[in-house]
């Protein structure tokens, strides 16, 4: 969902999550937007979420190469 849709539905903006959990690493490939609830969930079982987010970024990269 877009940030505008999230604001309408949830009344809050999206959060920026650092995939490697290093807040100093603000490289675009290390950032993903999440809703508050998902961002809270991603702070538990960090190894699992790192793998999920990195896989999602790889899919996005592959799709961009096709275009």
C-alpha cells in the first residue's frame, strides 16, 4: 500500500526499516518501508527477517533489469 493509503487507513505514516539493523547504513539497498506493526514484528527474529527482506530486494532488482 502507498503511504497515502496507509495514512488514510491507519492514520499514520510508514516507517523506514534498516534491513541489516544498522541505523548508520542508510544505503538505499538497506532500507525498506513498513507499517508500524510490521516494523515492530521485524525487530524480533532478526535473522529470519533479514533473509526475507534481502530476498524481496533481489526480486525487485531482477524485475528492474527486465524493464
